[in-house]
């Protein structure tokens, strides 16, 4: 396999190259997806553009009063270990720490995980639980796309041929929010999710009163998606175990999983219910703990 | 009997450890020769088809292509197989599985060869095919292999099966299903071949049997074996999968036709798609016991899916059926085992060789029977365990080194210590304890196994051992060095073991069947002992004393105040070297083809394993909290090697138990390690304990015997019993994926609901 290797030194150079090459240049971040596709000849590339030198896209930063911004080149390992992420978005840290194995996490980037647009992308559900905005940059300017509008299908996104994902902005969610991400695989590492479910619960003052609930699922549809009807079951409700059960049932109805080598459709549907219940209970417990910590 | 040994029985790192850790070890793919060609194999996309024509001209015209070869280019015999040579090296007229080799392309680069591969035009006439072995047994099934789909039928017949079940107070029976399993060695198949000026052939390869490489390459090229020399390079695991030298034949054919060095290295997907697997089994088994818990009869039908070729199927099936009664005495036995052809990837040898499958069925039924009889599972096992007076399924009685009852007694203590942990089960989980046992004859069962060693003592007090059992990474070279060093009174680092060169090392048959320690260990020891006798005799003459008064140590001989270096002793006797040859051929009788009765192994290895598992009731996922592997090894030659082997075997068995399953759609469906799941370091049980029982084997070298497959044999059985115990439903199919266990839990839930309503 022969291809031209492009090694821009900074973002503006990269964007100029992308403008010139368009579809012909595939973007290399960590390489854990791209190189496998190239080796297996599932993808042909005239040129590969390595972002390795773009240090400016490797940062995690708190923007006061607004939220957290992650450069697209932050690795899963760095995200999982970041006190900023762990403190504010533990579900994202959990997701990043379950991607592949340590070796993969050291290379693979959160931005690459999103742009690869696998239905099983672990970083996607936790971001879907927030109103995360993706900054897509091109030589002519930038646009911010809400994460829920980013994915179009397996390996398909709204990224234009001249665009690069620059960063991910996660708005701060004030108050008593608890969130978690649960991944089910067939073994403990180096595994793609059979099902992944993230749940965020926002309490409304009282321990029992849910202000907002969000449910996001991976590996259950052509794209990672929110279970909006499932969320509706819990939103603005007084918490009851039957409601959690019902939300899980409804969430499963919103999924359209396939049968593949990792698991059958019926197992996946059952597992959405199981993981949804577990994640909701854990998210609730985390939200409830926030008050206790705050009142100390 | 307690003898103080200097070298054997001591833990010491393997002689190859440092070079491997430092990345200095030379594997075949590290080699490269000037003008070397890269060879790619065109494989059938169809499970069964007739080849009408092959057009190679377009491929031949591609840039960088030196040769495109098909069956008609083979000068000698176009057949291969470790035991039964029923597979063509390149298919001439029929392909029998998706992955069967059809043509070779040799290019200046691997990329050029890959591109040209796609330009070969094969005109196939697709034929009806069959994947399921039970369907293949039906009268109108497509014929997967000439001569019919039953490749082999092996039997065990003893006693009166009707009368046996007549005496039974409880009878249990079930159908058990086991997966097709991949060896997943870290180094896929690879070979490099070149010709010298005389036209002699040199092969460097990753192999379990260098001499079979030689035999097959010579037969294919119509050359005398003396003109082929094979050097096994450092080999990254074999586990039974590197017996048949297909890659070696492909490289050799290209080298022969082009006169240029040629290399074949399989990528992982090619290894998964084309290379041999462990047989998947369908086992129908019925077991009876009387009121006192004495087993009275076993009736078993074992159907092994051997795939497109029989290559090793007959031997695997023979091993299974002769081990059908496990570690128990069962007076009445009727067992029929079949190797059945289907249009799937051929199955051959794999660590376990038909025993783990049978152990899973038998040990599961033992637990069921214990339940019916109201006995503890270990108690039922104890009441039927083999000892020095009772015969196994082949009628063989082992006069020594059969510590099954001692192991079961120890197991009882361990199980008692685990029981309190059952009470600590977290909500939403189920815990269970399981026990599994296994027995294994060491060496080939279907025929006698001989090993030959040549040991040379040099005047500087160093020694060379030449023996044909190659080391695949399991540590046998280290143990052979220990054996020679012990016998010759040398330090291990003064002994060099050469097992990897057909020009130096005598043919000992393959490194397989847990045979190397027992067979070659003896051959090396006997040869070294002969040298020692000669040296002591020479020294006794010098010192004017009896030979048994002479001490031989560190390259010198001594008697009281007199001493001589070996160099001096050799010099006085015009000797430059002392070389001796010895063999070991255990006295065995192969199983009778009609009854399975005989004395097929020189010695047996026994294993008792215990697992404490926790099952997630929601997802069905199984977690192993504690695992105890108890193995009987005779005496340990090197405790470090023993422990490493037992860890490896146990984890390999864990894959068979929990996650590994080669699936077939047209050919192998899961052809990557992202879809075929072997356990990772994170899947190792939270606590893994290895316990070695040392009960010397009188016919083994320094009391040792083989055990390396045994550490895998009972894992599937043990885990299935533990999971069944946890969930209250009998598991009858491996691997126990979360999805399968979830289904069992659901069915149990529905059954309970039905009972309540």
C-alpha cells in the first residue's frame, strides 16, 4: 500500500492541506482505527494526513462558568486520567477507560473515536448526555455542531471533506447531576461493546425529585443515540423503581440493534434494559451523593 | 525414595528467556535472504467446488511477479497431512472448504504478490456443501470427502452395557456441544526456503516437527530426505497447530521452481481462515451408578467435526474415545467416536487433543449423578476414582504415579474453604463452586512413541545434546539440558541442546501429546548415563579403583586425593569426544480397533481443578473469583517451567470455557482477534493457584512425566460445573458466553413462573 504522508505543523497548515486534498486525504490521529482499515484494504487512501504535530489540539481546559473544552487529539488515556473530566464528567472518564486496552487508550484520541463514527464508539454516549458542541474547522471558518447532529450512520458524519474536528466543548451542568456509563463486552479488555449505556440524572432539590434525565446508547442502532422517550418517563418525576424499569423498557423500544458476531438482537435488547436500569440507579445515587458532599 | 539432585527439581529460568525478553530471539520472519521472493496463496472462496480451469496469464504479467504456480507444477506427490495425507498441497480439481489452497504467487514484494493474486482467474463449478456434522451423517448429505463423510469410527467395548445400566439406581444423560477452537499462537505460520549450489533445499520454519517439514518437502519435490535440511527457528507457540508444514511446502515449491529464496508468512486472518483448529464435538452421553454411588455403565457417542480433511482426525478421535471414562473405573463401557467430514476448515491437533471435550461431558454428568444420588460431587468422584488396582477405559492398570484419590482429598479441603464465600454473594449475582477432573495418556495413543537422543561430552567439560523434539516456547530444551547436566555432573549452562536442526537432531516424532519430558527426557538421560559409565570406567582404570568410587563433577573426575580433568583423561585415552545414543520406547499396546482395549500409554497424567465463579444474573457474564489447578506431574524437573505451563494451559482452557468459538458462515466468519476472543490479562481469575502433586513416575526421567496438555483438559468441565452450580441449570454447551448463560437464566425464570402459576 502506497500513499502520500502529509505532516502539517499546525492547524492552519492542516486545514489548507485538507482544503486541497479533500476526500483524498484521510486524517490520522491515533491511528488505531485508520491503520487497521488501510491494512485490511477496507479503505483506500491517496494521502494520509497525520495530525501528530498539532500540539495545539491536545488540551483539556476549563472555561470558567461555561464548561470544559477538549482538543480533538486528547487521548482516551489522558481524558480518563484527567481530574477535570473525572470530577465533572465521570461517565466520560469511565467510557474512555474502557476503550480497548491501555495500549489503545494511549494512542486513540477522543476526536478520532467520534470521527470514526462507529455505532459502538464508547466516547459518544457520555457526550450525548450533555449538550456537547463539536467545533468543525475548515480553511474558510468554523462551525459548532451539536453532538446529536454529528453522526449520520455507521462511519458517516456531517464532517465535510475540507473539515477537521478541532475540539469538543462540554457545557457545565450546574447542580446535582449524576452520570455513569456502563459497557458490556464479552471479555474484560480489547473488546467492542455489545451494548453501552450512559445515563445522567439531574435532581431538583429533593433526593427523590428528578428534574432531568438523559439516556444515551451505543451499539444498538446505526448511530449512537439518545433514548428520548425513555428519558421522558423519568423527567420531572418523583423517583420510583417501577419508573426506572419502565424507562429501561421504553429505551429498549427505541433501539434497533442487529445480530452480529458479538451478540444477537434479542440479547442486545435485554441488555439495554439491564444496563439502563443499572446506570439509572447509579446515576441517581451519584446525584444524591452530590448534596451530601455539598452540605458538608 | 529421596535423592538429592544438583540440577533437576530446581526452579530456573528457561535458557531462551533472556533473548526473548530482550527482543533478540530470531524468529523465521526475522530472516531475509538476498533475492528473496514473497509468496502469497490463493484460496478458495467456496466451501465446495470443482475447479474447471485456472488462468494465470494475467497474474503472471503483473509487475514484479516471478511465478504463478498451481498443482501441475508440483514435481512429486501433491499431498500432505501429519498422519493421514489426504489434503492436497494445492488443490488440483476439487476444493473442499473456503480457504483451501489453489495457487501460489511469487513476487519481488509482498504487495506485488497480493495484487497479482486478484488477477488469477479460477473457473469454479460450485457443489453442494455441508457444515453440520450431524447433517453430514444423514443419508442424502453432500459428500464432503471421497470415501464418505464418516472419516473414522473408533470404539471402546467392555463388559455388558445392558447389564450395567440394569444395575444402576440412577441414570443421567444429555447432549453436550463444544466449540471449534483456534490455537491463537502469537506467531502465525511462516517459512523461508532456499536452494544451495548443489540444489539441496534449506528450510527455516516455525514448526512443531522439523523432520515432518523435511519429509513433506522432500516428497513434494521428489527428492531424497537427505537433500532437505530443516532448521526450526524460535517458534512462537504451536499447541498442535504447527504440525502440518503447508507454509513450508509453498515456500519450497516456489524456491524449487524459481531457484530463488522464498518466504511465506501468513497474516493473522489467513491463519484463522486456513489453518487447523480443535475439533468441535457433539457428545451424547449416558451414565449410570448404583445406590452406593458406584458407576456401573457409560454409553457415549462422540461426533467430532473434522472438517474437510482427516489429517489428524483419526488420532484425535482415538484419544477421545480411549479417555471416555476419565479418572474413574467404569466396568461397562460402550463408546463410539466418529470423525465426520464437513466442508469446513480442517480440524487437527490442539492442546487437549479430544480430551477437554469428553471431560466436559463426563464431569458434567458426574455432577448430575451426584445430585440424583444425594452425594457430594467430590464424594461420588472419590468412590469411583482410579488407583493402582483399577483399569481405565482401555483396560490399562497404572501400577504407580496415580495420585487421584490424594488429589480429590485435597480438593475436598479446598472446596470446604471456599464454601463460606458463597454466603457473601452480592445482590444480583449467583456464586457457585465446581470441580473437574481429567486423565491423559502421555504420548501417541494409537501407536507406540519412540524418542532418540545423541549426547556428546566434550573434553572441556561441556556437553551437546541432540534430540528431535523442538521447543515451541514451553521450556523443553531447558529441561533436557537439566537432565543431561544432572547425569553428567555439569552446570546447566555447560550443556547446549540442539533440537531444531534435522541435520543434527534425530527424528523423535513431533513435539506433541505432552510427550517430550517423558520420552526425550529418558532418551537424554540414558545417553548421558552411558557416557558417564564410560568416563567412570576410564577414570577407575587411572585411579586403580572401582568405577562406583569415582566422582564426576564440573568437567573433572576424582577419587579420594587423586583428580583429573576430563581433558587430561580424554587425552590419555586418545579421545576427543565421547558420544552416545539412546532411545526410549515405552512398552505399550495400541488400543484394539474393535474394543479399544490395550495398554496405550507409558504413563498417565491426572488433574483436578476447582473454580469459584460469580454469574451476573442480569447479563449472564461469568467471572472467575478463584481458580485452583491441581496437577500431577510425577516429579518436577523445573518448577518454574511447570508453573508457567499450568498457568498457560489453564488460561487457554478458560478461553474454551468462556469465549472462544470459531464460527463458520462460508468459511471462518471471525477471522480477526477482534471477533475471535481469547482471554486477555484482564480476564485472568482474581486468584489463580497452582498446586503440584509430586508422586514419582518410576519409568520417567528422575520421576517426571508429561503434564502440559493436562493443565487445560479439565478447565471447561470445571467452569461448566461451577456455573451450573451457580445458576441452578445444567450448562451443556461451551463456550459459556454471557448471552448463552443469559438464555439459560431466562429459561429457568420462565420455568419457575410456569411452576408458580
